[in-house]
C-alpha cells in the first residue's frame, strides 16, 4: 500500500474521493428501525382488535413482520452485510426475550400471589394452633436460616480446602480421584442426599431421627461440590506469573497461596459460594426427610423437627387446612419470601464481586 | 556479600524436552554478565535455573551442577525459598500483583513474608526503590493506586523496584528494558552500574548495545537447530566477544547477519 503510494504519486483530489467512497457506505437513519417496529406493532394491534386474531398469533406475526421489513429495507439501502447483521441482532433479541419470559412470568406469579399474604403477623408467628386464617412463617424462616447457615459453615471450609488442594497441590492419582468423586457428588439427586443424611443419623440416634443438623449435613453434601468447582475455576484463572512473582521474592508456597492467589481470586470464590448457598436454600426433598415438618418454633438444630421454608410451602400446599384459601395464600407468601432471599443472595454476590475484584482503574 | 556462581555441565529439561544443553560458565561476583542469543535458545530457561525458579514448572528439572559461592544450589538440603530470597529476579513479562497498590507492590517482598516494617521505614524503602527504578516522579502522587493501573513500561520498572527492595545478593534480569523508552533504559542501566558495586547481576538482553554498555562478561547462546537444545556457544570479556569472537556464529549474530 505504502509502496504504491510512494512510487506513483496520484493527484491528491483524485485519490481522496475514491478512498472515502470505500469508507462511507449508506446507512439507515437511526429512527428507521424504530419506525418499522412501531408500524409492525400497529399492524399487530389492528390484527388483534379489528380482525380478531388471537393475542399470541398477532404478537408473533407482528414480530416476524418486523424482521422481514427490517431485513428487506436494510438490504436495499445498506447492503447484504448490514442486513445480515440486522437479522442476527433480531435473532439474538428474540432468544433473549424468550429466555426472559419464563423468569418474568414466574416473578409476576410469585409477587402477585404472595404479596397479599405478607404482613408483620405472617413474618412473626408460627403455625402453632392455627387451622384457618392467620399463622405465619416465623418458625420456617428461622429453620431455613439455621439449617442453611450450618450447611454453609461445613461446606465452605471443606470445599475451599479441596479446591485449593486440587489447583495448587494436586497432581497425579489422588487429585484425579478427588475430581472424579466431586463430579459424582455434583450429580447426586437431592433426595438421595437426604436419605444419606437420614441413614447416617439413624446410626447414632436410632430410627425416626429428625433434626435440623441432619438437614444441614444433607445440604452440605449438595453444596460441597459446588464450592469445590467454583473455587477450582477461580483459582485456575489466577495467572501463574503472579505465583512466580511471589516465589521469586522468596515467599513460601503456602504464604503465596494465602496472600497472593486467594486475594486475587477471592471475589469469584465468594460469588461462587453465595450462589451455591442460593442453590441449596430452596432444597425441599432432603429436608422433608431429615428435618421433618412441624408447626412450632425450634431454635435447636440438634433436637427434634425443624421447619424450613421449602417444606413449609410444600406442606401448606398439600394440607392447606379448612378453608383451603388461607393455606394456599401462606404457601405463596412463603414462596415470595424464599425468592426474595435467593435474589438478595445473588445481588450480594454481584456486589461482592464488584467490590472485591482487583481494580485496574483508579 | 555478593555471590559468584559456577555452572558446570548443566542440562535443563521441560519434561522430556531438553531445552538447554551442557552449559559451563563461571559468573563473577560484583560484575554484570549479559546473555545474548536468538529467541528460543534458552536464555530465560537458563536464567531461571539459577534461582531455582525453573522447577516451579511441572515436569521441569535440571541435571548438572551450579555452585553458589562453592555451595551446591541443587543440594537436596538447600531450601529453594531461601535461595530466592538471596537471588532476586525480574521477569521477562511484568507481573505486578493486581490486588496490591503501587507502594504495596514495592514492599511485597517484606509484606508477603510478614516482616514487620515501621511506617517510616516502609515509606523510605518505597521511595528509594522507586527512585532507583526511575519510576518515583511518575507515581509519587498515586502510590495507593493499583499496580496494574500502570503502563507496560511502568509496570516493568515497578517490578524492578520490587526486586531490588529486598536487596538480593544476586539479581537476575530477563530483558528488563524490552518495554522501556531510551530515557528509562538509561536509568535502568545506571541502576545496574550502581548495583554491581555490591551485587552480582545477570541480564538477558536482545539489545547488543546494551550488552556492550553494561556488562563485563558476555555469553552467547544459540540453537543447534530447530527442536534441538540451546547451547552456550562462547563467553568471555564483553569487549572481546564484540570485537574478536572466537566462534563464527557469534560473529554473525553480533554483526546482525542472522538471528
Ligand atoms: N514452560 C515451558 N514448557 C515447555 N517448554 C518451554 C517452556 N518454556 C520455554 N520452553 C522452551 O524452551 C526453549 C527455550 O525457551 P526460553 O524461554 O528459555 O527462550 P529465550 O532464549 O528466553 O527466548 P526469548 O529471547 O524469546 O525470550 C524454547 O524452545 C521453548 O519453547
Ligand atoms: Mg526469554
């Protein structure tokens, strides 16, 4: 390029227009796609209200029509490549909306059905001696918090240590076996984890044992592999150069792990742990088996039945009492509380990863 | 206090692949030794074997002998951590700690080893090391900003400051100026001149003029062929290597006829 420019000096006026002609290509004004969209929506509305088509059909036809219009117009004005780009954008948007639909409608259901149930009494009372109206989730809320906290307390150290071992120390047979076992654990159905915890506690406490701690053990079985996996992934992302930089300063390996590797990966690890907690907090089956179901408050995880939110939802739905409306409403209220807890945990995870991750900007 | 290094019959492996073969070279204390040679001939590999950083890579190992002031570096009794405290290293690619500020990066050698530092003492080390690495004026107003917020060349100088802050007796520098402008390069070369009064310095460089300027001894490495191990072709006083080298390939490399 430069050599041709140098050898045959073209008159400046002649070269420039040619060059700019290649750089500039016709482009649709920004309002055009929006106008097309508005037109399609209008057609859809007309089909629905005036022609009498069904709502879903009208929406689909309008959306497909929008795509056809946009691609045709773009192809005429902007050329094939831009038209393909518009088509791809349309496809991605469609996929996005389809993916979001179930989530949106789920949230809508939970909020609209659950909100009427929520009040101070609902959060502050148990189900003791309640048959019809009234009652609440106090016992179940505390049960869920206690059981999940205990599960986290057991899973985080074990999972973290295993992840560190696998990435920093593990090579050879031992590590391969651990990885294999963790993979197997990831696939364990939650009800099997519950049965395992039950069988384990029967050994010590005899048949028919029920206690919150057993639920925590069952949840740990489900949570440990999640923590191991996320820790492993995050530690693998830490560049080896940082470890080498630390070694080269005469820092022993264990200090390097604690002071260089973990701080670099901590945001991702904590995010992974939080998401693991959010994953197990909604487990029902194992808790139904080992924690049991009760109407009363129990703060002692080592003694007797302990209610949890998922089990509460299940039992209220299954035995709503007489008349049944109140039980169903309580189930939705508890579902809303559980959803809020899970979403809060996810939000916390995002905040943590935002504040703890290594900053490159001032 | 500076240490001399004696390498004899050293072979360096990555798994089964022999990267460097049969190196024998004495490295004098309180002087600068430069390694030159084409890319991939094993300069970095050899340099890393001098402070036992090579073995950090899985499957990597060495055969042969390296004596540091007469003591065998690869004796099973020798603690690699202790070795690296005395033989510092500046890597080919800058690697500041992203979780630490600029100041923390400089004193990382002490902090990571939990050595207690008084505040004034730490500030003194930070300023002194950064000044010697010619970075102080650029960062003195933002010492608490993350080390990774610096430009590539600034990061390289930060890593140099970090390496000299712990006052190693031997300093291994792998292309420390490859990302630096002429002004900073001059500053680093001045630093090398200053350091060689007390320390032993080994520097890898692709810049012939730099090798000629800073080093007393130059060693030329070359590849026997593609896929073959790198070899030490010859070493000697820098002036001799650059004027009347014994080996033809050295002459060719230095005069720029290949490599
Ligand atoms: N981690 C590694 N694993 C396997 N082989 C490696 C590794 N690092 C380097 N090698 C090989 O060892 C040989 C020497 O590499 P080395 O990095 O020492 O070259 P160099 O002389 O420093 O080159 P440059 O001037 O480009 O930095 C090369 O063939 C390289 O492919
Ligand atoms: Mg190199």
